[in-house]
C-alpha cells in the first residue's frame, strides 16, 4: 500500500519513500531530515503490510462488499456445502479476487471479528435502505434479497464514479517521489523499485507502469538511466543510420532503373545490403520504408505491448471459468481493469476480450439473455411436471448463477414465472369447468326434450300429435309454417389442423434452430408447420416434402446463419424424433441420390448432393444418437458409395472425400468427349467442394483434372479462369507442375494460351512469351524452384504410372538368369515408387529418394546370344522411339521423363544401331540448362554396355560445344569410372581415346552367356530387394529398431506381414472375410513348408503380403474387390506357368505394382 500522505491529493508537503540507489558512486548525500522522512515512510509501508484487511490483489471496497455478500450467501445456504462453496467462488470471480488468497479469506468468513472497514465513499454517503445489522424503520418492510443486491450494485457504481483511477494515483505518487530525489537522474535500481510500487500496490501492469514512469520523468525533466545512451552508442547509431540512408538511396535507384520490384531487382538490392554490411532485418525494414509500407510508431508499439499484457491477464481469468459462460458484469469489470490497470482504451479492451472469448470458445451473455434462458427453463419444467420441485429450483438457481444472475434476482424471476404459469393454468381450468358445465346442461336438456317427445299424447290430441309431427318434420301448431328444424351437431373425427408451436419432444437446441429457420425464410413456414403434429403419418408426409426444400434452401445460402440453422434442424430431427419409422423416412430423403454411379454428373446438382452427404453423416455422427439410427444412415451411405467405415478415419472425412472423388472421376470421363462442358461443370464442382474439404485438398484434385480438360477446351474460359487462377495462386507451387506441362506443349486455343502466359507471368513477376511455351514454362519452374522438386500426390502417381506402363506380365522364353534377376530388381524399384505414391504426402520423401537413386543397373547383355527374345525386341523398339523423341521435345520436364524411362529400359537392350546412338550422343553433349544436365548425369551409367553409343560419343567429342570439365563428367558417367585429363587443351582427344578403348574392350570381350545365375547377380538382387523392402517398411511406419537384425528381404517381409495381419484383425470382418483370412494363413504355412531356399522364402512372403493387402483394401474400398481378385488370380496363373523361382519372384513384384496402381488411383 502507498503511504496515505503520498496518495492524498492535497498533501504537498509529504514525500514518499524513494528506493535506495543502485550503486554507491551514484548515490548522493541525503540530508538528515530527508533520511528521517524516508525511514518513517518505510515504516508506514511495513505497518500496512501486516494489516489483516490488506489482502494482496484485493481493493478495500471489493473486500468489504465481498465479505458482506458472502455472509448473506452462507446464511441463505444454511452454512458450508458444495453449493455455497460454488456460489462463493462465483462471487469471488465477480470481484476479481485471486485464487491464491481465497482459501484464507473463506476461513476468515466464520470469524465474526473479521469486519473489513467501510470504504470512505460509503461512510460519508451511506446508501439508502437498511444496512445489515440495523433495525428496520417502523412501518417499512425489510428489503428483499433482490432489492438488497440492487442497492449493492448502485453503491458499487457510485464508488467507481468517485474513485480516482490507479493510473492517476500512480502518476501523483511518481511526482511526489521525484520531488524527494536529490538529483535529476534516476538509476536503474530506483527505476525498478518505482515500477514495482505501481504493479504490487496499485495492480498496474508492468508495461503500463514503465510507460507512465517514462512519461512522467520526461514531463518533470528527469532522466532514466535505462533510457540514456552513451556517446559511443550514439556515434554507432548515427553511423548505422547513415548506412541505412545510403542503402535506401541506392535501392531506390535500382528499383527506378528496373521499372519496379522483380527477381533481378531483389538480387541487386540483396548484393548492395551485403556490401554495406546490413543484416537481413535491417534490409527488410529499409525496403518496407521505400515501398511505403505502414510501420508501427513508438506509440503504437507501446499500445500493442499494453494490449498484449492485458490479453495475458484476461486469459488467466478466463482459464478459471469452467462453465463456458462469461457474464456481462464480469466482462465490464475486465474491460475496466484494461482501462485502469493496463492503460488501453475501452474499445481496444472490448476487442481484445471478444477475441479471447472466441479463442477459448466462451459465450458472453447479457442479463436479458440470462433472464430469457432461465425463464424458458422454468416454463419447460412447469409444462412437463406441473410444479417446481426443490431439486429443480436448486438446479435453476445454479444455472442462473452460471449465467450471471444474482441469487435474489434469480429467485424473484423463478417465482414470477411460476406465478404466471399458475395463473394461466387456473384460467384454463376455469374455462374447462365452464365448458363441462355447459355440456352437462346441454345433455340434461336434450334428455328432457327426448323424454317429452316420446311421452304418449293425452286424450283429445290426434294420433301422431306433436311427437309424430316432430318426427315427420311438421308442426301441430296450425299457425306455424308446418316446418321444424332440429340441428344435430356431429362430432368431427378429423384431426385439427397443425399450428406452429413447440412440440413436447423438441429439445431446446432443436427448437431454437427450427424457430430461426421459420423466422428467416417465410417460404418454409407452411412446410415447417406441417411437422407440428402428434400424428406420425402426418409428420412422415411432411418430412418427404420438407427435406428437399430445406436442402435446396441450405445450398442457396452457403456459410450463412440460415444454412447452419437448417443443418442443426435436420440433425436435431434425426436425434429427437420419437418415431423410428419417421427417422427412416428422414434417412431415405437425406441419403437419396448421394451417389449416382451410372448417371451423368449433371443428373443432380452437385451442391445438393454434397449437402445431403454432409448432413447425413453429421446426423449419424452425433454422440447421443441411438446405435440403430446411426447404423441406418451409415448403411445407406455404405450401399451407395461402396465404402467401409472404420475408427481409423472419421466418417465425415471419408464420406466427403469419396463423394467428391466420384464427382472428379465423372468430370475426367466427360472431358474425353466434351471438354468445354467438363470445364464449366468443373468450376461449379470445385467451388462447391471447397465448402466441405480444405481448399488445399481441392487444389490438389483440380491440379490433376485441369491437365486433362485444358489442352482440348475452346470455350467457357471465363467460367474456368478462376479455377486456373486458384491453382496458380496456391501456396504449394508443386501443384502447378501438371499445368506447366500442359502450357509447355501449347493448348488447342491460342487465346487461352495467351491468357495462361499472362497469368503465369503475374505469378513470377516477369514477362513470358506465349509463342515460346517450353522456354516460358522452364522459366516459371526455375523462378518457383520446381526444377528439382517432386510434386504432390497426383504428380507422384503420374510418374509412377508412366513407368509401370512399360512392364508386362510376359517373360521371354530365352531370357538369361542374370537378366531375369535384373528384371526382378527393376520391378521391385517400381513397387517402391507405387507404394510411396499411393500413400500421398506421407510417402513424398521416400519417393524423392528413390527417384534420385534411380533404377537398378541392368545386367550386361552378351551379343553372342543367337536369338533376341520378344521382350528384348520390344524394349529395343521402345528405346529407339524414346531416343527419337529427345531432340523434338521442347519441354525439359518431358525430355527428363523420356530419358528416365529410357534408362529403365536400357538394361533390356544389348545395343542400338549407330544412327540411333548418334542421336542420343548428340542430345547428351548439346548445351542445356544446368538443372537438366545435373539430373541426366545420374542415369548415364545405364548405357555403359552400348558399344555403338560409346563410338558415337567418341566421334562427336572433338566438336562438342561443352567445357572440358563438363565433358570429363559426362564420359566418367558413361564409362562408370573416374577419368582424369592431363590438360584442358588435350582434354577432348584424351576423352575420345578413352571412349574408343572401352569400345574395343567391349567388342573383344564378348562371350557366351551361361544358363545359370551368376553369384554377382544373385547378390546384387538380394541387396536391392533388401533396400527396397526397407523402404516399404518405412512407408508402413515400421521403426528402425523393429528391423534390427533383418538383413534379408524375407525377414523384412515378415514384419510387413505381421503389421498387415494386425490391421485386418482390428477390423469388423464378415464371415466370408474371416474365412479368407484363415485361408491366407493356411496358404502361408504351406508355402513355408515347401520353401527350400532364401529366394523361395521371399517369393512365399511376397504372396502372403499381397493377399493381405488385397483383403484390407477390398474391405476399405468394396468397389475394388473384383479388380483386386483379378490381380491375385493372375499371379496364381503366372505361378503355374513359371519354370523357376525367379520368374515367380518377378511375378510377385509385378502383382504388387499392379496393386499400387489400383489402390493409388482409388486413394
């Protein structure tokens, strides 16, 4: 606490206690009078600390009011219990009493001697009404609890108006403290103590206290040691500022000379900054100043610091709230603290508070909202039970406390609502009594009339007198017109027309949602009224009409409150509807036409189809929904979409992905026949799908589909442009790779080609030539860093499929064992690529590593073989075709793709003719972009056994337009060994001689190929398969520790088999699937028994793993079951026709490749 003299506004002659100096040398002599006063002030501070009513963090006024109200609560609750403790904690939250002091304060409430003094503002101005402990004036009733709370609230408001803000008190204290200082300089220790006075005694934030100290010192002419700058620091800062000025001038000149900021400008500016010795932060700040970007000034920075301090304070208070509701009074207190204690304006305080409420998922409620909520609960209870029990009253009081209603106001509100309901009920009972009385009188009168009519007439009255006349419809009175009218009221058996009113089975959440829809869209009011009926059949008819209207209205207002209310209404009807038959109708309407496998994509609007799927799964995914209703929805979706739900993937994510994937599949099929219509529908589907899946996932799907539609489209460009623009603006640049491939090969429409060039130019900030698409696409790749980047899921799948298409099931009859082993390794390489591509982003790193490593080196062929196999001839034809494409392809990525496929096939070709080899050598030696050349070097070794190629390289070496070191690297790559040169001048001749020498050795060393597998080929195959299956294990999430000791591929395959079996056993299998799993186990045991070598062991495990993969993927994607079964069946056919184990090993790897092709496309 501050000394009373220092805080008094009129106490000019008192001096507060200054902090001691930080160092002896800067502590001047203090007069004895001043020292005595300082000691006296210190004693005052210490004396106030031990005051029992001085509780840290609690103001005296708040302490007084808290203790007074807390004792009222304990009296009302009859002492201590769980409810009274909860109410006291809530009351402490309102007065912002720290948690650390609550336990001691609660214990002191039982001590009647603990009576905090009345604050001065209330002692001088006693409030109207009767204070606690006083006798009531004669003739006046004692105030109720609600009235006393209102008086308390008025007293608090009056106190807030009269009291001085903590900031003003702190400034006043600082001025008095400065007057007691002997010098105009404040050292850092004294500065820290002054800041501590404001934070501990007045509750100010440290940021605000330090700002006020700085401002007050500046206004009073004092200097803070922390703000002083040494002369050498000022000189350094001046020099640094001059450097920044020079940098800004030179950067502005560069920008003006280049016509704006582009890639070249950035490079030049970065070089200038390096020359001047500027850091990256200084460079960026200077550039921001040049480009006139708004920069926070010192005042804004301090204000932001204060707001951050206030944010942390409020977050701590909100963390203590466990009921999810922030009442208006607490919010106002927090905002006032932000103004008083943290020095921010009220608008910023409210903004900060609302942001935190949204982050913490808390709700701010007003008093009116709280009263409406409690009143609604009272009405519901009274309608259902007819009276308010003690337990319900206690629950309502607890709910009211959570919603910010004081006990008195909540009690009064409950009593008023109960009285209103009882009066209304009494009026209804009176009307019922009157109605029954009238009905009873009518029955008695009717009976009397009938008795009178059936009485025999007295003598003298003709037969058939009044009774007969009445029965015949004629009167016996001659003066009458001979007619009598008897109005008999028939009971109406038809049910009453429904009226819009809440039904007994509607929950509060459903009622609010339906009411919002009813009030927002008047066109739905008649249909909504139809469901307000107790007749089950009538509601069923209403649902059939209402659901399509709600779905159509929902998709017409995407992202709006009406759409949220419609979704909540449909989901709530599924949950609360008492009739299972009616829920069945809701399920049928919501899941109808979710997937039309055999229909065109425009058979039903995509927006309605996706909305139905979303609402259906959301309704089924409710935690409190009965299991039968959940299964009802999921079974219908499972039948239409052909998917299987499991705990591994949330149902909503799985369903929306499958529905949207089906739409993109139909668009891809449509693009083959009508690309213009496909473009138009693609724009609609893409924009709609963004409401249900993350935008990045939609961009990935768009990237693949655009490459199919764009090349042939000639119309609907304006509708399709936004989809292209979203792809180009994607923060993931590799998504653009398919688009760049299309652009580099020129699209069909020249106008679209020009538009694409302009859009890509804006993306990189440089001009592009649409007439040179290959060079322009290469420039875009270079600017975006895509030259050495593997794209995402779609691009990986494309690269894998392109390589896998060159492999077939057929095996040449005369293939040599070493060549067959090489094919096993090459297909194993493709299997890793397919596995990585099928896992999407998770397999991207493995895919890149495998591509970078390249395919395995093919076994060398011997030219003395008498006959070339059919597969070798087919490979030779493909190689010649690929080599012919290389000089014609203008796009570097296309050339690289062709070259990689060529490297894969080169091992199957003994050699090519000289003309074809000459074309390949010319392509290898011609100058090209460095990125392309660096990726070519890794594959040159694949042509080491081609003698004609080495001869062609030797012939072109003297006229090759390449540097000597480049030629040295190329020849070393072709020959598979490091070639050294003696001098740059003689480099071409030396390299030519090396190529000729190796060619002659190849021609002279050709011999007969053995019919048995060589040891080197067997070892190489085993090493490669081990490496490839280690990559498979990485893709499946198997750790290195689990693979310790696994040095052969069959041991690694055992881990893969165990993992796959555990996954399947965790699924809910049908009887047929369980039988298949048992059959696989029996088959595995039989194969293990028959295997008599490591190669045979590996082939057996291949088949077991394949069958388990097929079983799991068939379970997850039922639509793929037949195709997966075909792969397994084809493998069995190949095994029956195989002549050795290596052929079976090759077939097993190829079957895995086919499986990755199938499942990767489905994913």
